[in-house]
C-alpha cells in the first residue's frame, strides 16, 4: 500500500516535470527553420513533430487533471 502511494507520487512528479519541459521543446522546433533548406518534406516533418508535441502535452494535462 505504501509503495503504491510512493509510486503514484513519483509518477506525478515525473509527469509534472515533463509538462514543464515541453514548452522549451516547441522553441527547439524553430531552430531547423534557420539552419536547413526548407523543402516540402522538411516542413511536413517539422509540422508533424509540432502537432505530435501539442497532442502529447494535451494528453499530459488531461492525466494530471484527472488525478
């Protein structure tokens, strides 16, 4: 019982730290725009990563709000 509570607390701390880091990863997406030639494939790939990050961030906030 106590280990389950400790594991839940650690999981919440890990999720909160991930959520705090995510906005900085959005800024990292802008770096390739200044360093690579913008082909359609490159822009599509960066857009896909950006949308995926927003989706994960949305899911993480839902997980934190449910508990």
